[in-house]
């Protein structure tokens, strides 16, 4: 078992850069997750939707962010994870994912950090969220 991370309120954690997003990334995620909405693969359909191009499914960005949380803190220390989809991600976009420690509380003998999460593209956030993770006692 991995040792809980040592963090303080206000810490901005190391980020991860992912991308650029490719059609292959989207197809792989569609196959894994079963999301075959034509917004994710059919340029002719997308042209009728009002979007300027194919978009990645929000759950793909949420999964990238969840991977960052589990890699940063250890999956065994993750207690909760939630996201909100803010903006679409298009082919060619590069994402930066990371988080900031918003609070640390003691609950049932455990130190739990609330981490504000964000996945951002060049135009700003595409997914925001929060995770609760067990951390080292301070």
C-alpha cells in the first residue's frame, strides 16, 4: 500500500499534459465506454449540430482527470470523485489536468483532503470537479 501524500491547504499539485486529442483517442474511448454518439465520429452529423468539429466525450476528460487523481494520491486513498463538464474538447486540443488542495479535515482518525480539480484547454477549463483523498496527518 502506498503511503498517503503529504500536502497542505493551498498546495497546487503537479500537472499533467495530455494530447493533442486525436480521432483515434476518441474511437478507442468509444469502444471502451460504448458511447457511439455521432458527435464523436461523424463530421457530417457534427456539421448539423452547431459544433465546429468532432468533439471528445466528456467522460474521456473525466477519465483522464480521474487517472491523474489516482496516480497523484494512489487509488487506494481516493474516497470520492466528481466532475462537471464545462466546455467541449475538439480534435487537436491539448489538456492540462491538475488540482489544488482546498481543505484538510480529520474524520474518523483519517486526514482527508478536498482537492479542487480542473482539466483545461487553450481556451480555459473543460472539466472541473472535486476529489476527496486520504493524506498524511499534519
